C-alpha cells in the first residue's frame, strides 16, 4: 500500500512539470515550422512562419509559467521539493529568495532559456527577411535548453533534471518512510552565505542574458551560409555582437565586484576556471566585432569574422559543459556539481559544431574571400592582427582551464598551475600590451590606404605625450620596478589619449566615431585600474608580534599579514588606530565591528569610521566562511576581512545531566514592571513594554493559548541592542523561549507573569567574561586607484551603447 504523505503540496510541481514538457514540445514545433518556412519556395505562403511564431510564443509562455511555479514553491518554502529545500530557507529575505531561484543548475538553465526566449521574440518583430532562417537556429537552441529541465528517462537515458523533483524522490533516507516526514524538516539548507550579496541578485541574470545573446550573431552567421546571403548578414551580426559583448562584459565585471565585496581572497579576479569560462567567449566575440567592422569597410577577412562569431557561441556551450559537468569540481569554488547531464551538454555543443562545419564546407567555394592582401598600413590589417592576438589570449586561457578535461579524456595527470594568478598574468599582461597599442595607433589609420606621413607624425606626437604621462604615473603609483607594468601603463595611456583624439573629432560632428572611442578609453582604464590595484595593493595589517595563530591557520593564511584584535583594545595599524568593538549576529552571519580612526600629530581625531566584515561559522568543520567589508575612497579602498574568530561550541539539545544553562553563572531572578531598569555586570536592561502579538516559529497557537513577548532594551558600553524573550501558556503548561545575546554574554528569559503583584518575572543569565568571544584575527589591504577599474567599466559600456545605437540606425536605413 502506498504511503499517503501529510502536508505535501503536489499541485504546483505537477503544473510546473506540465509547462516544462509543453515548452519542449512548443520549441520543437517552432523548430520544424521555421525550418519549413525557410525552405518553402512560395514566398506568399506564410502558414509555416505563422505556425512557427505561434509555437515560439507558446514556448515562451510555458517558460514563464514554469518560472512562476518554481518561484512559488521557493517563496512558499515547500520543502517537499528538493530544489526549495536545497537552496532556500525560511530566514531569507525576498531578494535573496530570488537569488535562490538561480543558485542551482535547473534554475540557471531556466534563466538561460528565458533570456533566449525573450531575444527570440525580439527577433520575430525585428529580423524581417531574416526571421525564418535565424529563428530556426534560435528554436533549435531552445529545444536543447528546454530538454535540460525535462527530468525524464527514455530507454534508460536520463534527459535533463527537473526542478520539481520531490525531496523524497531525490534523496534516500529513513525519514521518508514516515507519512509526516515534513514535520521533521523545519527548514531548508539555505542559500550559500557567499551568495547572500546584492550583486548576486543582478549578476547572474545579466551574465545569462549575455550568454543567451551570443546565439543571435551565431544564428545570423548560420543563416547567411544557409541562405547564401553571405555579406548581408554582416550588418545585423555587428549590431547583435555589440549587444552581446556589452551585456556579457557587464555581467563579468559585476561578478568581479561581487568577488571583491563578498570573497576573502583579496581581489577582484582570481583566474578561477569558471571566471575564465565566462571571459573566453567574450574575448572571441570582441575580436569578431572588430573583424566584422573591418570586412564591412574593406571586404577583407570574411571567413575570420564568420569563424569568430560562430566559435563565440560554441565556447559558451563549452563553458557550460565545463561549469556543469562537475569536471571542475576540484579546481573551482564556482562550479556546479554533476547532475548526470554531461553527455547531454556535449550533444548540445557538438550538434552546433557539426551544423556550422557542414555549412562552411558546403559554401566554402562561394564565400566572399578576397585574394588581395591587406595593406600593412591599413586599419583592417591591424584590426585583423588585434583579433589574432585576442585569439592567442583565448588559446592560452582555454589550454590551462581545460587541464581537467584533458586529464579525463587521456587519463593523464597534468597538474594545474599552483599559482594561477602569476601563471595567467605572465601571458595576459603581454597580450594586453599588444591590444592596447593596436587600439591606439589603429585610430590614426584609414581603411584600405593611409597617408604615411600624417600617420607617423600623429603616432610620434601622441606617444611622446603618453611617455611623459607614463613617467609621472609610474612614479606616483610605484610600479616603476617592473618593466612589463611600465610598458602596459604606457600602452594604456597611449590608447586613452589616441582615442581621446578620436572622441574630440566626434564632438566636432563625426558622431559615428564616438562609440568606438569611448569603448576603447573605457577598456584602457580597466587595464590601468586592474594593473595598479593588483600590482600595488598593500597589506597594512602587518603582524610584528611573532604570534603565529597555529599551524592550521598558516595552511590557508599568512600569519605575517594578519593581526589579532582584542575587544575594546586599540592597536596602531599603519596610519590607523583600529579597535574591535564587538559582534552581532543576523541570520547565519556574524558581523564584527571594527572601528578605524585617523589621528593627526597632536592626537586630534581626523577621521572615524566602522567596518563590518562578517563570517558564517561551520561548527562541524571548525572553520569560517568570511566576507569582507570595504571603505571606499576616490583614490583607494580599505578592504578588511576576518581570518579567524573564536568558534562557537556545537549546540545540542538539553539532555539528562546537561543543559545550556550550565554555561552561565547562577541566574538572577528579577520581578519587574514596565519602565524598570535591571543592572548586570557591564550595563543595564530597560523593560520597554510587552508584545501581545508575538508569533512563535513552527509552533501554531490555539485560541486558548497565550503568548507574550517582553520587549527589552539592553544598554552596553558599545551601544544599545534589542531583545524579546517570550512567555507562553499552552493548555495547562507554562513555557518560555529565552533570547541569547552572545556579544554581551547574556541569556534573558521571561519566566512568569505575577498578576497578584502586577509584576513580570525576568531571569538573567550571564557568562564569565573570559568565556566570551573577545578577539578576532583580521587582514586589511589598501587597493590604490581601483576606481579606475570600475569607472572604466561604466565608460566602456557607454561606448558599446553608442555603437549599438549607430549600428541599429544603419540597420533601419538598410
């Protein structure tokens, strides 16, 4: 006899699964319809196209409905569903519940499917004569993405992973033999604490919109080959490629800012394999944009342009395989675990590789490939050289990132670089120098032929100015000890002033030049900001005491770069007087208040601010997951994170012979009224009032039950905090729910109501001071001129927007 489980909400999951299947079927119908619409020789017959539009719209509606069902399950905390249990909890605010939506693989695939669907709808309305052929490719990709969420088995082969699988079907455990198992699951696993950051609400949607948009220039390239409209595809491909690189680039930089604000590795880019997987297709499509523009203006390098827009989307699929197959599990903290879809992801990638390869081979003889070589002193030649340099950059990144793939295929045991940042920087700084130089002097070149006298005069003048600025810059920033740093600074400044000249021309009326000039200036500023911040950041928490914090600490931290702060004991650190003021807990995170002061020579206070680095303690693993806090200035940042804190003892239920109360001194019972003040060792407690509308989590109250909260204000040397212990009368039983204040070493219990005396009974427990958390080990770093990096990003995005507007205008007039 089947078990009838109590409290399960199965309808939302069944509806969601229905819409997943419907989205897959609608995408398949859209693919078939648009294919026949593309091959239909009767141009007056629009029946196949209309059916394709209907099916695609149905697919999009189904995708939205699927997302609504999944969000409903997460928002309502239906932990009978594995996805809700694995990624959310009842303590999370709504905006982090949104982040839960795409923390798992299934949610991120849905996000990708949604954005690709939106782009397809835009193309239906804007692609005009390209609609049928372009939408065939988009629909094919939509079929594959929809299949990733199916979660069915056909002939023993698993296809996709459904977000609506039940917890009892996903995990085998004795608990599921009980009909009321849900009563034993009060909460979910919750969101990874590192993802509890506002950037993770907006970074993944932006990144996946960038990934999804890569399909559009690819689709135009495929359509150009299929319909033999080779040159015609260039204009729309340029516009959509610019959109894709703008969005994906923005998403990547958002990820850098998240890493800078939430991770404690002390930087914004760690050359992590998942970071690499996202930046590779961005670099190749940047190269593709430039070669497409070169072909449009000169007729050269058509195949290179076509290859780059095709390989960019293929690399998105390869990146998806890397991050979702589990193959990077030991080399990246970002990678997803394997859900058994590795083969499906490879099929997805190889189908598109095969499609592109077959069409290129079939059309090779007819491709508009010029036999004439480009002039060395032409812009198209150097755009091509720049593209080749970017390809070399990608090859180096791919080769190193793919080491786990090589090992899996060939059974080798190649070890990844022990210091990935130094390994990648060795190559990428040299490549960045070349790119910056090309983006600079190519602005003085014309398409097809250049006046060499004017070119050399302009280049020499601007290089001299750049050299003077470089001398000043490297002296101020202190990077003059490394030749490659000097060279990159010179190249970036040369690019800024050369493109500044182009921007000046744009302001005089040549507005079509503005987009590329602004984007190049932004990119050069990113190079400068990243170089200076990474090369000259300075650890100011220098430990000269000889205290090492133990062998375990030294395995993952440098003791010389960490100082210990005792509570309320100021310590001189570089130009600052720092004091650990205490901690407070919110949800799973504990925030450590660190006060910074700057004093002048006479001891007068010049500056005073607080930072709140936080950490989540993993009691079982005896470790912390720390996130930094940063003070932002115009010319530098002060970045602070805790490296070690006193670990809490693992809590356990009270049992015979043991109670939590034994961790405190003998409790003191006070009979109080509203307005009374109760003193304790280091402060006092004010009784502010009673709350007759309290709710007790996971404990439903009946009409005859009485629950009252005692509203207290606790005054400490560090400030005020609030507490509300609860007294409950349930049936004939009196219960109370105390409130712990770990920072003050207090536990407060509302233990009785004394109506005959018109008094309330407050019981105060206090720990000995030596038992309390009163120290932290922390690291502080100064990042100079990092705002050049963030500001350069904004400027680059503005440049892309200007270029998109220009290309969109060209498309309308075509």
